[in-house]
């Protein structure tokens, strides 16, 4: 196949971009080093986030796309429309839950407040004494590695996947592969997650490490994806370490427990002190968790930009190169919306929402 | 020690094994393929690595989820498989 577009990276973002471009009529080649990435390591929570208007626009558009795709996805994608409960520990967080509901309502996103008693009925495994929660029923979860393969498969003959590692991008847009081959296309999409900074050192992307743990199967323990409202403050610190209560009921009956955030390390090792802090936080909310058996713990690297928004658009000076990187802790959710925007920019089509906030920035320093 | 035996129950059936045996070994003594549990899809799963890594040998021991290969049989122990 003679590709018109080459996508570097077959994680969830590269896969979604490949499909959007194929649907726009392009012949797409995806090059993937199979070195693993965040897509295989993350939680797969499909969640509308509203820290700023640009994040809300992207995650809202994306969540709607996921809901539209869900009925066609196979069981291997493990989609579940479990919704999110943003758990408020005290009155202050309950006030934040109300503000969040107002912000979501202003953008047509359904949500409802649960008082302490309603929260206890919805999730009896949570400790007593919590103030309440905001329920966002439109959120869901997916098993991202299989969803990525599924997205690529939807492109049929218009997408070709080649197992190859890109070693360098030359000034004229020629790709040098690890096996010595060289190739190029009229347009190239850089979608290789944290490794993007290896190929383009000018990108303002830093690794943000996260720990996760999964338990054995205990069906029915928890029904919604549960996240502490304090997450909003803890997850977005630009430096330092933090943990937040974040528990997801997998369709298998397993509980996936997160999450931690650490800057300035690229060591993938599971760190016992960090894991312990994270689990202590989870047990504070779900005391029964301490009695369940864990079967695995692992880490992943989020690709973080200074302002938390992905870089989507034409690279300011590199020939032929388009960017779809820097999705931090929200890339599974925001892959479809990112792909929609990028494909629109690349083909000159009209996008459903404004691409300006994600335009590659901070590259001229 | 070598002659001593312990008696435990696997899915309600009495099984006698040499003292010091793992529950994974007792599953085999109890007969058949030594199945510990079933997968989400219903497929039988048996101990695989024997050293606490693969997690395929999860059973319920005296009401607690445990690894059969990492648990030594004790007199009167109650083991449930198939979860
Ligand atoms: C602990 C943790 C929890 C998370 N939880 C969530 C969550 O609940 N919800 C959510 O939306 N997001 C979550 N995320 C974030 C999400 O996982 C990422 O944003 C997303 O997976 C990024 O996808 P990607 O396709 O950009 O990159 P990646 O998944 O990293 O994919 C990059 C791909 O590029 C390939 N590659 C790398 N280098 C090269 C090269 N030189 N040549 C060719 N190919 C190459 C790799 O093989 C890989 O397949 C989480 C992340 C972590 C770490
Ligand atoms: S047999 Fe592998 S963990 Fe027990």
C-alpha cells in the first residue's frame, strides 16, 4: 500500500487518529515499535473532566463518541457504562460537587447529587461518614489496548499496521527506521506518547509516573467508577507526588485501584512506599478493600504537558509533521475527540469544536 | 516428620496428604487435573508456575482467597475451588 499518511504509534491516540483519517478517505500506515506505552498501563476511565473549558470540550466530545461506538465494540473491549461517582468526603467537597454539577449542566452534561444516605445505598462498601457524591451517569470504562486494536480494525483495508521502530525524523520529514529502512508520506502524525520527546526533544512533555493495582474477582463489591473529589486538587499539581482514591469495577468483577502521580522519574519499577500510600488512601474510603486479594501491581508513564492539554496540530517548523501527543492521564477518554480535531485540521474539514487551545505551543522557547 | 499426614477438605471431600504439602499438591492428590478455579469465560484453571507469580491457583481457604501453591496444608483446612 502506498500510504498518504504515516501514523507513528498504535496506542489509543494513534489508533483513533488512523481511523479518523481513514474515514476521511486517506490511506494510512501505522508504524508501531511494540515497546509498550500508557495505553496498556492505564485505567481506561472514560470521564468528562472540567478543569478548564478546553478540557471539557475535548472530553465531552470524546465521551459522546465512545458512547456511540460502544454498541459496536466486542466484549474484548470491556466497555461498561458504569458512570462515575465523584465522592465528597466533607461539606467543602460537597460544595465543590455542586459547583461541578453547575459547570456540567451548563454544557448539557447530565449529573446528579447524592446525599450521604443515597451514596450509602449506591455504594454500600464505602465507609460511613462521607458527605455525598456527584454521579455522572454518562461516563464509562474500556479496556484500552483492545479498544485501540478494535479502532484500527474499523479502518479495514485503508489502514495498514507495520511493526517498526522510528529512530529519527529528518528535517525533510523522512523517517529513519531501526532496521535501516527509510520512508515518508505527505503527512506524518507523531502519536507515540511519552516517546515523542525522544524523536522531537523540543516537545514540552514530561513523564508523570502512575501506579495501579488489580484485585482478584469480587463481583458486585463496587458498581461505579469511584473517584475522590479531592482528586481534582491532587492530580494537577505541577510538581511533587500525590495519591488519590480511584477505584474501578472491571466487568470481570475485579477492582482496579489507582492512582499515584510522580514527576521526574522514568524508572518503571513498582515502588512499595508509593503503592502503600496509594492503597492506604483507597482503604480510607473502602475499608473492605484491605481484605481482598491483589493479584498484580504495575506502573505507567503519562505524557504531561505544562498546562495539561494535549498538543494537537501542525508542528511549527518540522516538515510534514503533525502532533497528537501529551494526553497525560486522560488520553483514553480524549482519543476520539483528539483524532476528530487532528483529522479535520489535516484534511481541511470543519471541526465540531475549536482547535485553538490545543495548537502546539511552548515549542519556540 | 516424613511419615506424618494431614487431613483437609477440598470442596467438601476429605483428602489426606503428606504433612508439608502445598494446597496445590493436594488439589492433584484429590484427583483429576488439579483445577483451582474457573476463568471469567468458565474455562478451568490449574496451578501453573508453582511459585506465586501466575495467580492461576487462587482458591478459597477457610473463607479467604489464597494462592494454593503458597499455602501449606493444615489439619482440618477447608478448601473451595471453582470460583
Ligand atoms: C497509571 C495511569 C492511569 C491512567 N488512567 C487513565 C484513565 O483512567 N483514563 C484515561 O483516559 N487515560 C488514562 N491514562 C492516560 C492514558 O493511558 C494515556 O493518555 C494514553 O494511553 C496515551 O495514549 P498514546 O496513544 O498517546 O500513547 P501510548 O499508549 O504510550 O502509545 C504509544 C505507542 O507508540 C509506540 N512507539 C513508541 N515509540 C515508538 C517509535 N520510536 N517508533 C514507533 N512506535 C513507537 C509504542 O509501542 C506505543 O504503542 C492513564 C495513564 C496511566 C499511566
Ligand atoms: S501456581 Fe502460579 S501462583 Fe500459584
